[in-house]
C-alpha cells in the first residue's frame, strides 16, 4: 500500500498461508471457546468513533496461537468463578485507517503506517466478568478511555480496581500475552510482527470452511 506495507486482502492468499503454517489460521472465538462473552464495541455506536465500524457480528477472530492462549486464560479464570468479555480482537486494516483519521495519537490508535496487532489477529481487548452475574468487574475506566487513568501503571485508583487490573494482567501474561502501556484492556502476542496484516471482512472469515 502507500506505506509500503503488505496487506492480505485475499482469502486465497490467507488459505495458502494457513496451509503452509497452521499458526496463521484465523479462529472463530465463539466456536473455539464456547460460552465466551462478547460486547464487540465497534459493531455498535458505543465507541470513540460513535459509529458502527463492523457489521452486526456476534463473534470475532484471533490467530490460532492467540486463541489457544486465550482459551487457557478462560479455563484458569473459571476456577475463580470469573471469565472475560471481549470488546475487540481481529480488526480489518481499513478500519484502522478510519480510526487514525480521527485520533492521530499512537498511544490510543494504531498508526496505519505500521499497522496494528488487531490487524494481524494477534491482539485482543477484554475485561473481567463475574461468571455468576455476568457483570464486569470494576476496572476504573471504560473501554477506549483515552486518559492517563486507563494506563496500567496509573495507581491513583481504589484498591479493588488495582486488584482486578493486576489479576487480568497476571493471568494474561502467564498465558503468553503482553499488555499495552496505555490501555489496561489491550493485550497482544509478543511475536505479532511475524504475522501478516489483513484487511479481510468478517463475513469472509466466517466462511473459511468453504474457501476454494
């Protein structure tokens, strides 16, 4: 593209890459982790863009290694009657371009000149929930809060909030993820750059089993 980046926008190319290395597979999280809770903010108007950026999806996707790690997280949290709620995972590259036009600040939006872990299927935005009530645990801010309060190293918060943030960080990092320094909800695989950027629509990924 204009930034000299290679963007995969063909399912034929992605299929070939998956055949060459199964780690490239894009896993449907709703199927892979049965019962996982989702509140896909960009499929609604409840986001910083105040518009629907995704179709009305009920599921999202991650590369296979990230999906496997996330499943381990869910299994570990279940022992504490907790789980996760997904706000976002895979994000088509063209959506990142739209976001950058509104928020040209790489602390809170990915610069399309570099691309995002979300575009690679290796990043996930999430929070903790109580399994019995389904309610989110207090985290101090909501999703897409562009302030210092959302930074993981911000400590001027109630003890309960800090405890919840630390729990999420611990369980995610113990299962192979790293945390973004400006967003308590954002985690990614440390080897994200080894995966290609993608701009493949959700509807095409959902039809993966029928690709030819």
